[in-house]
């Protein structure tokens, strides 16, 4: 796991962003990426709420090796859903507690499919990156860390949004899926209006140009058309074949819903803790939440989410609530104390200058405790937790080329989300360290082939796990046989049914 993080850091610092080209390695030491459609074996299963689980397998030996995959064999497992009909959730127990992904998933009645989550330290079970739940920061090391999650995004109509609408041509009606989006999804019909921030949006499988309420031109194979020439419709998938056969000069009626003020989208960002404790005369800051180690000159705040004993710092504060619900300092331990927060309590562990400030508080002081996350790109997360490096950003690619089991998440602007793993696909006696799988480069290409415009890498190797809730049975392993061993994890990610 530590090696994976080192590779991730190197990738973030030294990688060059390149436009992806299918089946072409992006660096001399990256293997080519076989198309998923060439896999000799595949499966598909519907999980409900529009979620599907699919897999593609190359058997060990020449079948996998000839496809530029691990000679041990490769199974690519993908679960796809859309934020129109599902939520994205974080699975965890208390911090720092580990459990198998199957047990974490079984504990959430809304879960449909799950993958392993953040990197974590084997010795302490502490995740490497922050965690945000229901919009609240529940865990964060000191400093900035990378997260992936579901965010509330303010819609800029010029930069695209999901929508419901109809295009009526004679007696036929077609469903519009988006307006001014970065690119049309794999099964979509996106309308580009003159206010689009991209004057020439990417072409679809078929393109229709509308002028003066009529079909002005049809491009059955798609075309990149400037929005200043009229209303441009870009379609991909099955609907593109139908639109490509429309007749010129036919009158149409285009009805679009008003742009929403906000919509939920997947996002990757970096966040840090911003927190203060204040009475009438003293204010001190803290830089971490429920993180076991207290920085040498900072402070960490703990609540009941942290289930283990804390690292004793130079000064400790215990904060509770009085009968009126106000926050009050219960105890000041000037030499520090190893205590755990009870229900409704907060514990502050402080070192260095922060410890000096903490000793200015007195038992009985009424205080105000505020803390939140600050996101580098100002993302407003609903739910998020740790991630590795970006694989794909705005349809451009970052590569990591070593072969091993991989886990990643991809998404697009239309709300589609893909969980993907690559593994050996077998229950092998591999001594707690999975072998086989793929390069991250290949994972990124596969996600792009499915329609992802953005993607991030997660923990891999022995942590790589995917489970699904099979409607015909129950929770089962999907990346390898159900008999395979599980590594206990600090967190996972899941597709959830909507409340």
C-alpha cells in the first residue's frame, strides 16, 4: 500500500496530460489497452435503480498475454449507475475501524454495489485522506488531502447541465438528456444552444442542425458544428441512428425544462480542515478532525466518530453541553489526557503554540466550536472520502504503467458513474497480496471507452474489491469468486438507492 501511494505521488507530480487515443500506449513502458469488446468471456446483470454490473475476462496464459494483460489472467469488473436515479455513498464503521467490504455493504440497506475506498495505514487503520458525510467534515488529517465524492454544483447554463426535455419531429418524440454539456454521453441527446461556452462542441454519432424551427441539416456520422449557425443536437447510441435518418426541412418542436439552480455531480478536489474554538477573549484554531496523530504545533478535535483512544497531546480540552444546549468547557488537562469523547462531547488535543492557547480556557467557559472543510476548487460536497491520483480529467489522460489489481471511479457530466476493478479474476493463494490485474493506463482507457470524461484511482492490490447485491441471491463478490479472501478496509464506496 505504501508503494502504491509513492507511485500515486510520482504520477501527480511528473505526469503529462495527453489526449487519449484508444489502443495506443501513452508512454514507452505502458502496455496497449485491449478493447473490452474483444474479451473472450463477458457477463451482464441488472441490480435495480438503473444500475448494471458487467465483467470481461481474459483467461490466464496466452489469452491474456496476447492482449497485453497479465499472464495470470485479467477480469475487468464494472458497475454503472446514474446520479439521476442513485446516490453515491461512503461506507465505514467508526474511525479507525476496518471491516470487509461485504460486511460494510450488508450494513447499509440502501447499498446496491460497492468498491474499496481510501488508502489506509496498516498499523493504525487510519485513512490517508479526509471524509465528508451529509455535508459535514467527519474526518481529516492535517493539511490538504484528496477526495472524491458527490457534490452540489451550481449550474452555469453555458457550461452544461442535465435536463428533461423533448424534441418532437412530426409524430415522433425524442428525450433530451442534456444542454451544453462537455460532451454527449454514450446514450444521450444533448442540445447545444448559442450560449454554449464551447462554440464548437464535440461531435456525436449523429448531428442535427436546427434553424428557424426546422431541420436544416443532418449529419448521419456526426459533425462538429458551431452553435452560432443554429441549435445543434449531438446524439450518441441508439437514438443517433434514428436522428441520422431525419428528413430536411421537417418542422420540429423543442421543449426544454428551465435550467436547475443546482445539480448533483461527481467531483474530485483537495480539502483541508478550517476550525476554531473561541470564548469571549481567546480563539484557537485546529487543523485536523478525528486524526490519531496531533501535529507538533497544531490541534486536533475528536468526536464520538473516533472509537479508539487518542494520542495524548500537551494540553487536552473536554467540551460538552449545558442544560441550555450551549457548548461549555468541562475540563482543562494542562498536561494532556488520554480520553475519548462521549455522546455529544468534543475532545481537543493540542501541541506547541496551540497547547499554550488551550491552557487559557477554563472549566465552565462557554465556547463556540466551528469547523468545516475548505476545498481547493470550492467544491460543495455532500458525501466524499479519499482518493488517489487523477486518471482522466476533462477527457485528457494521466498514466501509471505498472501491472497490478486496480480500483478506480469514472464519471461524466450527465451523472453517469462507473466503479471499475481489474483483478486476476480467480481465487488464488497469493499470500495476502493480489497479483494480476492491469495498468492504471488500461483502466483509464477502459473508463473512457465506457464514456467517462473524468476518473480517479483508488487503493489497489489486496484492497481491490467489488461486491454487488444480486437480486437473485444476496451480496456476492464480483471481481473474483465469492470464495476469495477479503482484506478488511477502512472505507468503501457504494451506489445507494435514493431515499
